[in-house]
C-alpha cells in the first residue's frame, strides 16, 4: 500500500467510533474527526481490491451487459424439447441457463462457454408432470452478461418420438 494511503490504526478507528456528549473520546471536534473518517473510507475504497465493486458502482459504470435469449418453440407440453439460444456474451464467457417454473424450485443447468460469436445454444425438456404455466428463463454470464426470456407449458399429452 502506498504510504500516503495508509488506513488509520485500530485504535484510531475505535476512538472515532466512541462518542461522549457529541465529541469523540480523543477530544477532537466532530468536523475534524469526520474529515479523518471520510479520508480513511476514501482510501479504502480506492486502494482496496475488495472495494472495486463499490468503486465501479459509484463511478456509474455498468457491470451488467444486456444479452439476448430466444426460446423455441415459445410454448409446448411437458416433454417438449425447447431450444435455448443466448447471445451477446463475451467470447469464452462462462454462463448458465436458469429455469424458474411456477411454484417449483429453480433449475440451474450446467455451465456452458460462449463461442467466438458470443452465442450459446442448449435445450431444456420439462419432465412429465411439470406444472402448466409461464416459466422464466435466464441466461447468466460470469462476466456480467444477462438475458431473460419465457416459455409456456400448456396442458396436453407429451409429444411422441418416432423411431
């Protein structure tokens, strides 16, 4: 750490935290103590790797990138094979698909890696007995890319497969 960016010692922080009759225990006026506390917090935010998310948040830089998600077909019965195609991911970005079914636990699929074109394709097949309704499908990348779509499970017999 740079010498001019040192954080106050534990004792200094404790002294800043203890108040007696509107003043700090060490006798400094409230405004002087606030200056020290603000300087310490600013040093911690700017020079600590653990605070990089705070720095990004306050700098108004977005860490979330909007992707795309297509579900085909948009509706079907339980047993239908739904194709999930996500795009807009960074090449090589690890990601997962999540399925939120009505009144069911969330299903998180296996990890995938975006191709050089930023796309990932997978399938989802709801099992017989899956609840009828609208399912929320999410594509979540580890580098901040997010996309959301929907699919609907309708009542009816599952599709048959021909051999």
